[in-house]
C-alpha cells in the first residue's frame, strides 16, 4: 500500500494538463462575479433623509412632513432641470434649422443639409438623427420627424412636427423647402423669445412664493429666539402633531400650486 502511493502521485504528475490545457479549463470554468449590492435610488435616499430629519425635529408627524418636503423639493429641482434641458434643446434646434436653411439656399441637397445635423449641438443632433438616417436611406423624412416628435412632449416635439409638415408640403407640392423652413425657424425663435420673457417676468412671483413658504420656518426660529418652544409644542402631544401635519401639508400644497400657476404660461 505504501508503494502504491508514490506510483499514484507519479501517474497524476504525468497526466496533469499542460499550460494550454489549463488555459482552456480556465475559459470553461465559471468566472466568479463580484458581489454587488443594490443601491437605493436617489429619490428614496432623499425622502428617507427628509423623513429622518423631520422625525428627529418633530416626531412622527415631522417625519411625514419631512418626507413630503424632500419629495416636493426633489420634484421642483427635477422639473427645473427638465425645463432647462428643453430650452437648450430648442435653442440648438433653432441653430440647426438655420444652418439647414443656409445650406439649402446655397444649393445643397435637402438630404445633405439634413445629414449635417451631426455637426450641430448634441441635443439637436439627437432630435434630428432619425430624419437624417431616413434621408440617407431615401426613406420618408416627414414620417421620421413625426416619430421623433411623438417621443417628446416639449417645444422640440412641437417644432419637429412643424418641420415634418413643411418637409411633407415641399415633397408633395414642390414648394421651396428653404422658404417653408424659414417660416418654421421664425416661429421657433419667437417662441423661445416669448418663453424667455415670460420666465423673466415670473421670476418675481416665484421669489415671493419662496419667501412665503419659508416664513413658517422662520417663525419657528423666531419663537425659539423669544424663549418659546414651538418645536416642543408641535412634537409633544396629539394636537401638536396634528397641527404640524396639517400645516406642512397646506404649505407644500401651496408651494406646488404656486409652481403650477407660474409654469402654466410657459408650458402653453
């Protein structure tokens, strides 16, 4: 038995796979994957942070109020970013249409002028990419523009539909495409200027709404400076909790309503 052990070891060394065989075995072997942990979305983290801060300051009702306030603030910032991105995309689209008109007036083919959108701004290039691809393949350009417009609910989507109408009119009736796009460009620039004027005039009411929203919080701080304990009143007892919940709900509802009033003229 003791003599068989060295013999088995020698046989194992002889039968051991070579370097090429070991590489093939490593390819066939399952590669261990790193353990990943699910990261909560930013929205949930913001709401939890607001709820935790409110819970510490105002008890259970404060936690609910803090979660609601965090969600409202997050939505307002997200909508502001969306409006800014939509305005930037519309501005880039106006520049792209202006370039297309200039190339058409200089004698360029419509497909070649539309294909130049790749050199425009990234937002305009993304909006005009389906139409440019359709023009290169000889496909229906107005249909591609309408498909791109169906995916957007902002000013860019509206102008893409207008571009599709102008392009379709030029294809069907032979109207000068440069003249039709010039009218579309003038309308787009007027809309951008009107939107800028409306937002400038609404800056004052928005600032007023923000100040009015902050007044209750400033009132709590003023109460503490005067020696009272407003947070203690709101945190302790059922009546304080109810008042905190109802007051914060009305405050957030007023903030959302003022935002709706302020953004209504711009969205029209």
